């Protein structure tokens, strides 16, 4: 996942003491044995405020059977015919989001009967795990329940430009080019030549729009339904001015379909539920035709060295500026979403210079094997142009020779072995100077082409897809960060430069007109929630101002307890300074309400070793000898080494090997005197790592949050993080967190799981496993978290709210069908008929919607950074025409332009109104534990991202931390290969928010 906007920049302070007592849970629990889903969902929307809800104490008493079912961690069932995911007989696969799967899930037996259930029941349960049904495309998401009304009304500008389309006769044609061409740049050249050659004679004088692949669109029919053309093209692999070889192609154009503009209009007027994707795609291709020919295309973005001043990122990498463009069907009509952007590209330099910059060395001696492999990985697939021959062809690098070029030979035309050095001296009169360096290899392994590094130049315009280093990321952000008024001006200039209305294809041929002005949108600023701190602090409650507050005169609402701790110092910080730092940290924690024993279990140690793991095991063993029970060690304070690269190892050893919570500290911060702000930030993190709460929503403890406070509610967050670009063997990591306290909803337990490489659907939400006796047991992250919730609150969750991060629009159907099915099965495995109502909300941060103040510089409508105010919400005009979605900017900007988060409801049995869901989501953004600021995405989703990112350290070591490259290349693992399990997190660590 990615860098989060807004929430993770400056950290606020933290002070607070919390009461030792937990909030009293009601003595009765709702949802007895025969109620089916536990309790019916309310038919009417609650009042659109944080009004008083029905207290849970009025719920009916639960039966002992329910308790047994919830506490049984391993419900055994007889062996089933098959437990594989892709198999199954008559199971229904996945529930339709419109109806509850009561008919199927009711077959699941309660825990007390599981051991005697019949094979048919087991088969029904196991057959639920299937591929999505063929009808997944027909899934309908909830309609908008009305527009929100709460908050201060205002107007903002959005980077959407209205598109007016004439009533034209759009025709779609399939294109087939023989021989096959993989380069879209070449296919565009071929079609461009075809149009120039045949437009008047065979195309009815029409000017078509081509997508560079298989589709061609025209504003009216061509004078044929199918025709083949011959096109002759100069060899586009040669540079301009060379004696080019001519290449001949056969281009077949065949009528495919007519795009229905009427369908698009009906969809925008809410008279059609499904978006006409073919029509939208056709118009999008028309609008992208001109820039696709002029600029380098990356996804939906365009980049060029002419679209703004390029810049150096170091390491042989530079950035190009560009823009993103996409046609979107939104409430106000089809509109172009345009945003400025920047991407990393290879510097067009001699490869010798790239080697020096990339490795940060002087190329005056042979490369080590490790450096040679790094260069091989960095340059594989990159195109280079030889400099020793004018107008030479370009080569794609396939590898790097294992020997230096001085030792490379090849057979000449007479079969005599000749050295590469001798060849260049005789053929081109060039004496190679870097003969100790390896050669670049093009061609195949059987017929390699060796190219001297010093005589090859990287071709301009090639995207750099490897992971950027921290320094490169910093340089990129520094160069491209723009204040809101600057970004808005850049977007406006982009639209003016593109001049859509002056383009012959767009305006004249297809009759499309694009507005030149950003869209003005009605918005509302939601009020911030009031936060509760401990009653012994001078300030018991706080009303955040512009998305932030501080911990001055406040104590944490529930302070944790640290009786047994110690410190290990891996840095060069003086041991006396390290001791004083620990004392200052203990004092700060005490002042914030944490009970903190000032004396460590063992004296602070400063081992001088590079073996991080051995040092951690050693200090843990010493603590174990001092304490009667080694698990009593609650906290290990770790001063990191001065050089980066050890954080991942430390966390893996502490959390999966030793079972101790750790708090890492930067040596530069430890060395500072009077660093109260840093100590406050640490105290916030330490408190939740030892089981405390920093603050809580006042509405939560007063039971005034609609559809949360009235009955036991569990809030989930889920995310999947994928390996870095170019890493094709590591698994993806899924993480799910869930609230463990109700009604407070501030503590979140996190679980992680490795899964198939780049698989977005979370595979381990629910699963069936074999036990040691060969029986089948129910398992999975949802089930474990539901059981933990019951163990923590003594309540069954009677409502589920599921925030799912990291899902693109194209994956909505699949993710909903698979993951809702998993949630259903996890619930049903705990008790027959247990189906709490679910609301499934996708959280999207990776989009290009930007919101700007209507009047820049207005202190009443902007924050200190010039961005829109935190709490700004939009559910009109730029949102979906019919479905339940909204944009929420819940955080105050720090630098650059704030990015709102897009929330899209895919499933809603709890019948949320727009106001209630928007207020709940915004309020939760003020409960993020690591800072005293509201954050940009709802905390459950944020925590899931942190947990998934943490788990990657467990399998990738320092690659996650420093971006370093491991030694020899690892074999690519196919998607169907078995995924190795993650190291198990120790139970005592898993029970607290260790990932913070």
C-alpha cells in the first residue's frame, strides 16, 4: 500500500492517564438461540445526529448454548469429500448481495452438534468455497439512500470537466494486424498510415479513433462491414534519418457493434442501473487519441519531457511531469477527470554513467557479483542505442555477462574465435577503456549480442518501475508537491494546452465539446466529534479545531501499565544519554496516565554487535532469568542502529520469536535534549501497545452513535498489500483488524496472512482446515476476530461494519461476492442461523479526484495549508449517479494538496442513511491512536494497512525497510504454487495493537 495522505505527517503530542477500570458491560446479551440473525435490522433510519440510541442493557438474555458456540474455537466436523477451493458440487458459490443466504447457512450446526453432523451438512458448508458465479457481473450495489444534510454548507471546485456529446452514430470495429505487433506505438503508426492512405478512397472520408490495440471507433458507419488493407511502414525500430527497412502488414477491420449513447443518457438519469462501459470506452478513446500519439502513455496518464521541467531523482533516475485523464460517468454527466502527475523514468545517459549513479561508485574497477546482479536487475528490459554507429538499431537488454568484456569472445564469419575488444578495435577503430566491466547482453542466451557498457546510451522515455529509494521518494515529493492554488492552475493549463475543442477528431468528427472550467460542487463540512480524556486531567474533553488538538493538560482515558521493561541500545548514543532518555520517557508516560515502573528489569545494554537477533535473544533471556515468568516482560525499548536496515529484523524477532512488544526509537531523536514532542508521540504508541486507550468518542461512551451504540457492533478493517514492482516471487499480505471494545470502538486486534502473489481477494477470511486427527475444523481471520470480540465484551456482534481498503472499481463484484460469502460462513460456523447484518464499504485512496477551495486564501473555508477544511464531504454532482458513495476529506492538509477518500457502499443490510454513515466515518477518523490529528482514511482501514505492511517484514527482512536487493535471482513462483505461511505472531503480542 502506499503512503497515506494527511494522517501520517506531523504527529501530535500525547498526554493522558486512564482509569484502571474497563467500561462495565451490560449483564445481558442480545441474540438467543432461535433468532436467526440475532436481531432484525431496523426498518427506519435513525435521526441524522449522534443521538441517544437504545442501550444494549435492554437486550434479551442469551442462552448458554450461544456462549458455548462462541467460545468453541475449533468446531469439528466429519471429513468432507473435498476441501479444495476450486471444487464443489451443488453449493451456491456466493450469496447474492440482495438476499441473505439463510437457506444454505442455516444448515451449519451449532458447536454442540458439530461432531455428529451428517456428511451432507459438511458438503454444504465446504461447497460454499467456490469460484464466483457466472452472474457476478449482474451484482447490484445499494442505491443512494438520499443525500446528506448535516454540516456547514460550502462550495468547492473539483478537477472534473463536463463533456457534451452530440447525438452521433458511434460504431465499433475490431482491428487485427498481421503479423502481430506488440508495441502500441507501432500499431498507432500502422493505423495512422492506413488512415492517410485509404481515408478518402475506402473509409468514406471518416476520421477514426484507435485505441492502439484491437478497437477502432467511428462517428458513423464505414462503407463496409469487413475489409482487409495492406499497409507499408518503415521499420519503426530504427531512428529517424536512417536507411529504414520497409515492413508490410495486413490490417483487417470488421464491424463489431454500435455504441448506444441513449443507454448512457438513461444511466445518468438513473433510468438504467448498469453503466454502458462500451460507450464510455469509445468516447474515452476519442479523447485520448491525440495525446496517445504525442506522449509516453502509462496506464491512463501521459508523460513527456515537454510537459514541464524534468528533474533528477539520483541513482540514474529522473522524473517527468505529465497528467492523468479519464472519462467518468458521474451525476452531472460524462466528465473528464484530469490531474497533474509525475513518474520516474530512466535518465537517457551512457550506461557507464548509469552504473556509477545507480551503485554510487566510480567505475574504475571490476564489479562485484552482488553489484553485477543489481545492474542486471535494474537494466533488464531497458532499450539502449549504441553510440559507435550512426543511426544504429536499438537493443533491448536481456542480461549482463558474467565475465568482463576483456574475456568475452565469439566466432567470426570464418568460425575463428575473436575477442569483443579486438572486434571493436578492428571494426570501428575504438579502443575500449572499461574492459574490466561486464558487457550488456541482448538477443537470446543461445545467440547473444554483446554490447560494451561504455558505448550504449539508454533510450529516452522509458519508465523506471523499480521501487524508489527513500531519497528518491523525498526528491520526488519535494519537486512535485504543489499547494492547492498551484495544482489547480497546473490542471487548468493542462486543459487549455490540450485544446480538446480545437481538435479535429474530437470536436469536428465526433462532435464532442469539453468545458474549460473546473466544476463547482456543493459540499458540507461535518462537525468534529468531542473526544473524552481521563477525568483526572485538567482538560477532560476536547473539541478538535481544524482537524487537530494536543495533549496538554490531558491524560489518556485508559492508561496502560508497564511494570516490566528494559532497553537495548544498538546505536552509538552514549549509554548515559540512553539511560536518561528512558527516564524521560518514563516520566512522560507517567504524566499522561500510564503506570510506568522507572526501574528496568535488567540494566540498559549497549551491545556492539551486528547480530541483531542474537542481541535481542540474549537480553530476553536475561530478563527471563530475573522474572519468574518470561512472558511478564511487557515492553522492550530499542534504540535503533545509526544506519538503516534493521527495523524489519527487530520487529520480526520480537513479535514472532520472542513474543514481546517493542518500541523503536531513532538515535537522532534520542540524542536531542528537551524533546518533549517526540516523547509524547512515543507515549501514545506505548499506551496502546500495552493495552490502554488514548481517547474515546464522547458519543460512544454516552451511547449516541446511531447503528453502533444501540447493539453490540464490531467494526472491521481489511487491506491487501502486494510486493514491490519487479518482485515476482513474494506473496501478497492480507490483514484484517477488528474492534475489540464496545461501545468505545477504539481497540483493534490485527491478524495477518500470506496469500497468492498479487491476489486482491482476501483468501483466509474463512477456511476449513484439517486437524491432527484428520477431521475438519472451521478457521479464518473473521471467525477468530468474532470469537475474540465475544471474549473481550461478552457479547456476540449483532452488527458488522466492514471497511475494505485497496479495491479498484473493476474488482468490486469479485471482492464483494467472495468476501461477503466468507463473512457469512464465518458467522454460520459459530452458531446455526447466526447472520448479523453487514455493511460493506470500500475505501479508496488511489484516485485522482482533487478538491479545491472556491476562494483560495479565505481563512473561513481553508486550513493553514490552503486546503479545504477537514470534514468536507461531497455526495452530489461528481459522485455515482445512483449508487451509495461519497468523498470525505477528514484530515487537515500538511503540505501539498489534500486527497479526499472515496467511500463506496457495496452492501448494506444495516440501512445506513447518508448522514449517519458519513458522520460515523468522519468521527472515527479522530480516534487514530498514533497522533492527535484526524487522519485521511478511516482508522480500521489504516490499521489494516499498517498490520499488512508490518507482516511483510516477517518474510522479506530488510527489503521492506531499505529497498535493498537480495543476492541471486529467485525463481518465479506461479500463482498456483503453495504460499508459505507467515511466521506466527505470539498470542500475547497479537492481543494488543502491536502494529502501531
